[in-house]
C-alpha cells in the first residue's frame, strides 16, 4: 500500500511542478489578459467534467465492483458524450468567452471525461500504476507541447496552449485505453438495464452535488471577477490561486490514503483513528507549506517567476492562505464521510461552502476587488471545513482534544 501511495504522491508532485512552470511560461509568453482567458476556459472544462462525474466518478468505481459491467460502462461512456454536449452548450449560451474557443471546450471536456472513466476503471481493478501514468500524461505533457508551440513554432497565443492541452488529453486518453487491456472484459449483464441505471443515478446524485459544489467553490470567483474587473483580474486571481493551491498535493495524496484506509477498516473506532492521524499530518504539512509561501516577497513573483503585470499577487496568495489549510483538512474529513457511507454530509459541507462564497464574494469583490475574491474563497473553505468537522465529530463522538497532535507512548 505504501508503495502505491508514494507513487501517487510522486506523480502529483511531478505534475504540480510542471503546472507551476507552465504558469510561469504562460505569464511571460502570453501576458495577464490571455492568462485570464485560459483560466476561464479551463475552469469551464473542469466544471463540465465534474458534471459528467455523475456516472464517471466514484459511482463508477462502486458499481463496477457490485454489478454487471456492460450496462455500467455503457452509461458511463454514453453520459460522457451527452453530458459534454449539454455542458458545452450551456457555456456557449452564456457567451463568457469568444466563440472560437467553443470547439476546444467541447473536445477537452469530452476527452477529460472519457479519461476519467478509464482511470476509474483502472482504480476499480487496483491498477494503480496505470492510474498514475494516465495522470502523468494528462498533466505532464502540457508543458512540452506548449513550449513546442510557443518557442519552436513561434505561436504565442491562447489557442497554442489549448492545442497543447488537447494533445496531452488525447495522449492520456489513448494510453488509458491501452492500459485497460489487462482489465476484465465486460462480458456480463445486458447492455441496457434501466433498474441498475436508476440505482446508479440515485447513488451518484449526492456525490455529484458534492463534487459540483466543491468545484464551484474553488472556481466560481473566476467568473465573478470577470464581471467586475475583466480578463486581467481573472489572470491575476488564477495565477495566485495556482501558486497557493500547490500545497493541496499533500491533502489530495493523503485523501486517497484516507479513502482506502477508511473503506478497509473493520470497526468505526479504526476508521476514526486513521482519519484523525491523517488529519493531523495534513494540517501540519499544509500549514508549514502555506507559511513558507506567504513569506515569499512579491519581487520573487513579479521579477523572477512572472512579470510586472502580476503586481499584487502576494496579496492574493495571503488572502487565500487560511483557506488553503482549511480546505486541506476538509479533504481528509470529506474522504472519511464518503468512504464510511455518509456522502450526504460531505455534500452538505460543499453546499455550505458554495453558499458562503456567493454571499461573501459578491460583497467583498465589490469592496476589495481581487483581494476580496481571495478572502471570500478563504471564508468559504473555512466554512466547509467547520461543517465537515462538525459532521465527523458528531458521527464518531470525537472530542475536540482528540484533534490535537499527540505523542504515542512507546510500548
């Protein structure tokens, strides 16, 4: 298990490093406004993929293990296409970005959703190596493809980055199909099973509500900033957010461990102790990394990493700081709630966070602009953490003292 965890953590940090380099290159090659356009388009793609996770996320993993494969896979791949068309059509109607980018939105969302189905199939059959390779290809190839377009071809424009994104998504999707050759062949069950699809719908609705509310909470300020300050504001917020969110690799990796550990635990007491241990580790590691990031002076970002256009990015990062720690802790608590069968409580915490963000964001963005967006995001993350923490302590009977770091007595 630890080998699987270390390989998963390593894959995430490699992709995180490549993404950070990509943010720097985009800032220097494209400028603030075009970075803002990229941030909004990729946010829309992520929202569509999240919408499609109704049948392509945790629902798929569960039903592949408990039901005939044929109807499960037919619904998952079919919904990837149908959900992408619905989501892309929705954003096209909103006219949030130029129509020239609509085909990219459609293709990226479709490839990302299909790759999501494939990675869930790999996880369902414990093919962790294939899962990690798909993740590495999808996130790690963007950088070399983008550099190829920017510097060898000389095409420094938004479409070049989107082309790089398309090629990386396509490569990962094809590779995931190749890696699935070792998975069991879907020969059991009828292709159409309406009763089973109804069960999948009921199971997936709460998980989708949870995912959608969480993604909206992390990205909806991009759309609010677009209305109040324009593309430049989105670019500054997106860059500051990506730097701050680099600390989430700890909680995301440990969240994977939390989910599997809680699911395999045989008693409620064991589930509780495993969660508490990972929660303490996550808080400590995230807090230390956030402290380091907020202490970095702004000239490092404006003169070395990015450019003078990104003046004010330190204020964005500091506005997000408390929220980064809170969201990291929420990730561990949420994985406990999902793995222990209390997905409704996890969805509740995400809904609370989204509601708080909308209420705080509309007010604070008007008052403090981009910094207000960062602060409102932090407030929302704290609300999510407190809600999931309240659910965890109530369900497990945990006293607040048990949340504090403790030294194990030697046996």
